[in-house]
């Protein structure tokens, strides 16, 4: 958890054009909301599964937001915290022609907790 929180803090130092393609700096609202997501997930999952709820990756997004990623055996979940601090997700289940996707641009913290449980099997 501390590694992910440290990574979020590193995003504060990213200036405009950090990706050399005209990106925005990561907004303080996005960093604060991303921290809230992590602490909410920790409160829900840590007593039961330890650190198994943690995302595989956290990355800055060119529009000033933050993205978390989880991968399960047949499921993938990406949670985006926008520059304004709102939450969105993209979920994938299966592979090939039976692959199913689901996307929501205005998600709640409760929905995200359910999706993390879904992708991690917890």
C-alpha cells in the first residue's frame, strides 16, 4: 500500500507535457480521490485478504487523471479517477468471441469495491 501511495505522490511532480504528447499535469483532485479509493478498498478487503486487493498497476493518465489496473485469471478491471475526481471503470471478462465488456463513466465507490471483489475472486 505504501508503495502505491508513494507512486501517487510522485505524480504531483509531473508537469505539463510529461508524456511529450501534450499531457496535462495530474490534478490534485485526481490524486486525492485515488488515495480515497485505495483507503476505501483497504478498509473493505485488508482484514479478509491482506494485500491481495491491491491493484497490479497505477499510472498517470494524459488528461490529468489516474488509472488503477487489476488482472484475474479471466477478468481485467481498469478504474479511472478523472482530473475532476470522478470515478469510471472498464471491465472485461473472458477471451476471444465470448469476451464481455462493461464500462461506466460515473461509478460509485461501492460499485468499485464490488468490481475489485469480482476480479480478484474475493
